[in-house]
């Protein structure tokens, strides 16, 4: 069920065109993220939904009601501000109960509601404390309790975690997800941190320069970005020129590859917290029918037609390939996958991982490969000749 | 117009309308008056330059104008020159936690009644005053000592427009406007990145050259602000020439008062007031130009 | 930098010399203000009480200062809110006009208003016209003080109040106002002090209204009244130091409330 609907929303500030025709449907109960670099319009969009900014063109409706002329104070939305905006002259309890002034309930009921809200965010017993004595994480919790106590239809979060330390941030990410499932309220999160968006969201809209570049669930966004911009913004990606050829049909020459050390790291984290369900291995046909793709530096392969977006036709194109889907073949290792010759150009050792930049024939920019440092695996030196294994299923066809 | 602009205009309208009605309209009126003719009982709206030409040719008024501008310049120079080392000392040599206290100490005298302070300088510098009585006690001459001329100004008639009670006026006004000069210079000095001085030393300049080539140029905006803040009220001052100068060295404001309330010659007074504003504008333009030249690169 | 320190101390002596003399001669048993001192007395203070004119002038001055400071602060709140919270056409010239009295010699403000009042409208100047002019010259100071009070305030606080269901007016009353109260108080105190101490305007417009500075000016014309000036000055200095400390305390409290660190610096 659609809760929030934006149609053709434009926003101008003088000559500056901050939002350029945003169409958006956000469903009831969804955890939705607006992701993008700073200045892309994501915060403006959030403020348009909250009612702090009017629209220059287009419409916003929440729960089927047109929001034109409805001020922030009359909208069923509440916000957690980037600075948290905790009222410094009020106690924690007074902050949380701020929005209950017009609530007709008796005083004791309101006090109880405040206590419950504080308990929900893990701040039981903090009601009497002075607000300005709180730590960053505690302020964040007060801001959450203050917004959620009003039982809004939508909770808007403007970069709520950016002011926190890495450790507390990751802890709060998990807590926010749990909280959202518990209360069932639609959350809209604004963030510039792609990892945060991937970990937390049901769906993500990636924004660039006032436009939505792609709107999808995290896995699709990561595996099948629809443009070079999106692919480059989310995770690391190697870009290579390629040529799309004819449809061909040929005998399958090799069995399906065993599940390798692919998609480690981020995707693994997604799986760990249950965001992504690993796909069941498919039985592969004897014959493969597909489209021939020649990738510069890597070679030729056949990809299934559904892997090529409709908008991409035959001819020159750009393909993307993630570092974790490439692997170095160490001495004595064999693979069923495609192989390309390469020379190690740069080695960056990260402890659990090693990042290699390797040069392949005919490509100017080196390819980045991430390898897990398993037992017995050496770290190669710069200048060493090696082989790179790659899989056509991990090619992202981006178009030119 | 956006909501924000409408709200802003709505909010600013009360003080804006107040300033229009009670500042802009009167100032335009006084400018008009300064070009009108003084009739017998009322002002005649005939455009004339006579009020100005008379002010500039009448030897008495001309002397008064020269004295006013001269005194204001002398006060400004003395105040700013005396203030700079203090501001520098507080900014560069006082520990950060003590700076507030120093500024507080400097501003306290400013908050005591201006009239009282001027009266005090009269009793200090005047004939039979504190300064002379101290000199007496120390065994100096029984004759009134030529102490800053205030004495002379009280005893003898002024010989020329420059007479020795002028220094007494300058001292009194320099004292009165000291904090106004110290604060802007201090603020400008505080803004200077301390590593700039270290960089200059690192590149081979000694402390004096560092001060001359780095600190002083960066303090210029503060000095310019100080100059304007002191010059503006000084040129229009009434009390000090009247009280300390002993009525023998009037400045513009004193004469404007006479034109308005004693001679009932409003156009003449208006022209004089305009001339003082002109002096302020000229000084402001000169110093703002200096400021821009000094800091060729925009801030 | 020892010489600089010596200079600083000498400079402070120069600043404080007249003020130190005040109480000395206020309690000195001689009508002539000079050394040597001739003995202690409180007669000048008791003498002050008999100066009917003085108590009247004091009352007039305080009344004028109270009204002027209130109006200036209210106008200052409007201007500072508009200036720090929103963008609007001709913002710079509008705010520039409001701040103009800061760079105008007071004699210009006094004469230009006097011309309009006396010549154009044919009215008699008095306490009301002094108030009108004092509001004009105090407003820029109020705007400057309140500007910094508003700038120290996170704009998200007011938005948060709106977001939690308050109207604009409610958000101002429940959030903005309590947080800028210290700024309002120090704006009021400073405007009050400026008005109380202002001479030129009060002198030009006095008519039959005598303010305290105009009254003191009158006293300075008579050498025999000088000890009275000293006694009055002593009382005024004491009062203004108390007011000043109160204003500074309010400022610090404001910073603390807004959760900011004291960056030092008075004004």
C-alpha cells in the first residue's frame, strides 16, 4: 500500500534547481533510504516531505491526502534532525513529551507515555536529566523517542548517525532496524553512507543532482546498478569497455563453478543480519544460449539475454565488474571460470583482505581485485605475472 | 515571492518603518533645510547654497569647522595609537583564560556616566585642579603650571583658533573613547592565525619584521573600524568642548545648538550638521579605500 | 614583553584615574576639588537628597531609559529574527538603514528629528521626542546583541518544535523565546544604559524636560556644585557596575543554556 506519493516534484531556489522532477512511491511499513553525495537534493526532498519546504511544482501526498498548504506541524510526519535539535532548556522527559501538549489525555497518562518512549529507546530513568548533559548517542535516542511518541505515519531521519563514532553508529544501525520492525512505522532515512543505506533499507533511492538515478532493493542496487554513476557510488567497481555481439547458442563446455569466495564482505554482512537470502543454486542447462560479449582485457564470453538491459543494444558499451568477483589464480590453483593474463601493478594489504591492482592487455586503467587472505595464500609482489579468473555472470552491462 | 521572503519582510517591517519615518524622513528633511533660505520668522523653501558658502567663508565658522575636524583627527590618532599596544598585549601576551577579565577591566570605565567622566577631567586639568594641586604639593611653582594648557585656556583669552585648551579636549575624548578603539583592534588581532607568525619566523623574519609584515597588515581592518568608531562621535561631541574647553573652543555641535535653539536659524544649523556628516563620510571613504588597498586580496 | 606589560598597567591607570578620584572627592570635606584632602564627610551625599531637581531628573531619565530600552529591544527582536532566519528582497539596504544610527553622529539624529518636530509639525519637543530618538539610536545595539543570540540558536530547534505539532507562534514561545531570554535581557540592559547616559539628544530636545545628564551638565557650570557631582558620580558608578555584572552573568548563562562554550570577550 502506497503511503507517500511524490509526483513531478520540482524545487527551485532562485537559479538553483534542487529537485528536478521527483516521482516516488513509498510503501506503508517500509524502511526507505535516500542515498546520494552531498548536495544531491536528498535532504531537500526529506524537508519537502516534512513540510519545511514547499514545492515549486508537483505534488506530495501522504496517506492519500494532498499535502499542499499543510504545514510541518499538521503533517503525520516526525523528524529526527541531523543535529538532533534537543531543546537545551528542557529536561530529557520534557523534550520527549514536547509534542504531547495538545494531547487531551490526562497528565499521568502523558507521563506514562514519556516513560514508555524512553524505555523503548533504552533510556529508562533518564527523564529528569538535563538535556545538554547527554552524549551523542543518547541525544539520538531522545530525538527518536520524542518523534515516535507521537505515533507518526512516517519517521524522517536526516543523517541521524553521521555525528556518531563508527562503533556506536554500527550498533545504532542494528537498533534502528529492530525498532522499525517493532513499531511498524515507515522510516525514511537520508544518508550519504552507501553501506549504511544497504544495511538498513528495504529500498533505496540513489540521487544525483536533484534526480533519482535508481530506486531498488539493496541487492539489486548492488548487483545490477543501472548506470556508471550508481555503480561507482555504491561499492567499488571496475569499468571496462566492451562490445555486445550476436545471439549465439553453444554447447556448455564446463559445469557450474563451485561457490567461490565471491561476494564477501558487504554482502556477507547483509546475509548475516538476514537482509539478503542467498539464492539456491540453479541447475544449469546443457546448452547455453546467450549473447556474445567481448570485454577489453578479459576476453569473450556468453551472457544470458536477461542480463543485458533493454536499453543497451549491440555495439560499444561499458561493463562493470566488482573487485570481489574477480580472483587471482595462485600457483597450482585451477578454475572452471574464464581466465585472463595479468601483471600485478600495486598491492595494498588490509589484514583480512589484500587489494591488488593488476594490468591486463589492452586496458589503460588497472583492474582492482580483492582477495581474502586464506591460510596458505601468499601475497604477491608488484611485477609478478599472474592469471585472473572471472565469471560472466558478474558482468554488469551499463551501456555507453 | 517565497514564504520565507514574505515572513522576513513581515518581521523586518516594524523596525524598518520606524527607521524610515524617524530616521530617513528627518535626514532628508535636514538635507533639504540646509539648501533652503532662512526667512524672518519661517524658513523659505528657496533653494540656495548660501548656508554652505557662508559656513565656509565666515572666518568664525570656518575656524570652528577646522577646529572640529582637527580635534576629531587628533583624538582619533591619539586614541588608536594608544589603544593598539593594549589590544596587541591582550591578544598576544595575555593567557586565554585571562582575556575576558582584561576586556572587562577596560570596558568598566566606559560604562560610567560620560558627563561625570568629562566633569572629572575638568577638575583634574582645570585651573586650581587636581593636576595643579599635585604639582603644588610636589613643590613646583606657585604660578599656575602650563599643564596641558587647560590652565591657559581658563586664564587668558584664546589668541588664535588653536589654543592650549585643545590638548585638554583631546585627552578627555581619548579617554572617553578608548574601549571603542581597543575592542575592534583586539577582535582583528584575535582572528589572526597564530601559525602565520610562526611561518614568518620560520621563513627568516625576526619578531619586528614579523610584526611589520604579517601582524600589522592583518590588523588593518580592526584599525580602520577603530578609526571610524572614534571619529564619528568625536566630531559631533558637545559636552567636552563646553565643559573642558571652557566655552572658548566650541566645536560643530556647540554651534549647531546655538543656530537651532538660540539664533533660530535652522538652515544654517542644518548646513553645519551636514558638513559634519560630510567630514565623517570623507574620512570613512578614505579609510575604507586604505583598507581595500592594504588587503588587496579579498577576505 | 615586559615593556608592553608596563605600558598596559600605565594605560589602565589612565583609564581608571578619574574614576578612582570620584569617591575620594565625594567624601572630601572641601568645596574645592584639589589636594591636599581636608577630611572626611558625607555631607555631599546628604546634600544630594535635597536637590529636588536632581531626583526629578533621575526619575525622568529612568522612565525614558525604561521605555526606550523596551521599544528598542522589541524592534531589535524583529530585525534580528528577520536578519538571521530568512532571506528577503533588499535585505542588506533595509538592515543597513536600521543599523545606520551606529555610524551617524548623534547631533545629526538630534537636529534632523528636531527640525521635523518643531518646524514641520510645529510640536514642542519633550520626553516623548527624546524617547523616539533614543529608540532610534539604541535599536542597532539591540539588533547586534540579539543577532548573536539568534545565531547561537540551532534553527533546527524551531523546526523540531513545528515538526512536533507546534504552530509558528507556539514554537517561538516555547522554544525560541526561552532560549534568547538572556540575549533580550542584555539587550535591554545595554539599551537602558545608553539611553540613561545620552546627552546630546536629550539636551537638544530638552524643552522643559531635564534628564540626568542634562542636569549634571548644568551642575558642571557651577564650581561650587562640583562635590555634588562627585557624590552623584560615585553612586552612578556603583549602580552601573552592578548592572554590568548582571548583564555579563546573563550572557554567560545564555551560553550555558544554549550548550555553548564561553568564547570569552565582552560585547
